[in-house]
């Protein structure tokens, strides 16, 4: 189970770094088209550059990388109780962001949805690890 959690952390970090990269490229050049931009309804750029794409002036991707690094540290030290509670917080945050993405922005972001899935699986596996 620990291996799966570490694998998910790795995937989460990669997705967060990619979203940061796309957000920076879009900011630098309005002509940039990300691989994850398929059409008007399936666009990661729309999500990353929306008013919901930042918190406190920092892109959500920065918080994502920090979140996954903290999760990794908790796995490393074996604190599965705190891992469970932090992953629950990440999952609840993903639910809020998913609502904003799908219903407010009326968009589907492949990268965002993948991150939501990673956060759900982290929550599920940390629950199994802590309570199982």
C-alpha cells in the first residue's frame, strides 16, 4: 500500500509541475497552446488561468507540489494518521475545485481531473493504511 501512495505522490507532483509550466507559458505568450487544450469545453488553460486557478496570488499548482511533498514526508516518517487527515483535506479541496471547474467554468480539464483522481486515491489508500 505504501508503494501505491508513493506512486500517487509522484504522479501528483508531475501533474502539478506540468500545470505550473502551462500556466507560466500562457502568461508569457497568448499564442501558446497546451497539449491538454482540446477545444473550448476541454481546456486546462481555461482552468489554470481562471480566477479559481490561484489562491492568495499563487497558482494552485504551487500548493499542489507543496501538498505532495508534505504527504511524501509523512509517508517517509510513517505518520499515517496525519497522512489520512491531510489527504482527507486534499480530497475535500478537490471536490470544491471540481465543482468550480465543471459547474462554474463549465470546463473539463484533463490535468485537473487527473489530480482530483490522485487526491481521491491518496485519501482512499491512506484510509486503508490507517484504519486497515
